[in-house]
């Protein structure tokens, strides 16, 4: 076997599995926080798709369950810090919805670590990157979602 083939084989073996992560982000804070991370050229893991909603209060359990059904290995729900919601109490509603979602996810037999809620402001680009990195590693550790088999695109 040539040296190149051996090197390729070794590289293939060490290739890391990358999870499919869905991030729900409110327009005014968390989405802008992701934008700040990008504009500031802060490096973070790229294995996520972002769904922008006007307010985290809009994120109902059905949205999260649908994401898992469609192949997500992890779902991050994010919004403005408590007291900063542009619709006054939307994130307080998001918190209530998140508790319901967590219970449903548990009932489906999924690990709690596949779901996370974070408040990220528009100025917190570094925090957005940190949360994405931590969450990606956490989901990677859990492995592929049992619900995602068959719906996985890669
Ligand atoms: S506008 Fe961001 S949580 Fe309501």
C-alpha cells in the first residue's frame, strides 16, 4: 500500500461524525448575535441550520418535535435575555413552552442533552459561538438521534 493510501485511510478513520443541529433564533437578539459572531469573524462549529422567528415566544413544542422528526440530532432554542424581549414577555412564554417541549422530548425517549435553551443578545457574538461549540460537542457525544434515522440527509 502506498504512503498516500495509508494516510487517506488513517484520515478516514479519524473523521469525526457531525451532528445535524437546528437553531431557532429570535430576530432581534439571538439571530443578530449570530450575525455579530460572523461579522466579528469569531470561529465556531458550522454544523447547524438556523431558523429565524420574530420572537422566541413563537417557538412551540411542535416546531422542535418536527425538527427532530426531520432529522435533527439536537435543537437549540434561543432568544433575548429575560426583560429584553422586543414583545415584552415573549421569552417568558418561550420558557413555559420550552418546559412543555422538554417533557415531550423525554416522553419520546430522547436524551435531554439534545435540547437546549439559551438567551443570547445581539451584542453577544462570542457567547453565540461558545454556545454553538458547546452544544455541538454535547450532541456529538450523544451520537445520532434514534428518531433521525431514515430522515438523515447525509
Ligand atoms: S424578541 Fe427576542 S425573545 Fe422576544
